[in-house]
C-alpha cells in the first residue's frame, strides 16, 4: 500500500529555517504532482506549494520568496525548504502525491512546524 512519510518538522524561532522531506513508498505507478498543504489550529487546510513531475512549481502567495519546493523523482521524494519563518507559518504540514493514471491523491500524516516569536 502507498505510504507517505514526512520528516523535518520542529520548533524554530522567527526568522529561522526548517527543511521538510516526504517520501512515497509502496507504488510502482507514476507520481505526477507532489506538494505540501498546511493546517493551523481552527483553520482549513491550505495549499503551500506544489511541483509537477517535470519540475514546474506553484506557491501560495504567503510563502513566495521564502519557501522552495523540490523533488527527486528517482527517490519519490519531495522537499520543502522554509526560510525566514514567521509565527503565522505555525501549522501541521502534510505532503501529498498524485499517483497513477487516475491521479489519486495520497496524504502523509503530517509534521508539526512551530515558529516562536
């Protein structure tokens, strides 16, 4: 079965950096889009960044210029480099992968990112 496992979350002071990673396993099908969402307490889940298999990227306006998404197709891994972190970036970050011809979405369990002021 498909599994996505995230790593790299933690506690950091405002202005600091964190790098999140997510690896998909349990599939031989093509992974098209991969990306990250985040959900803060009491708020809806919002997209942070996404990347296609060809490397095209999209970012939420709130993170443009601070976050960088990348992927390693050979390793089924997607990364999120987060710089200049702000307290409002505090959330649980979930990675996702769209897999197979039907582009079914699979989700990781999430990793907590906390930015202190």
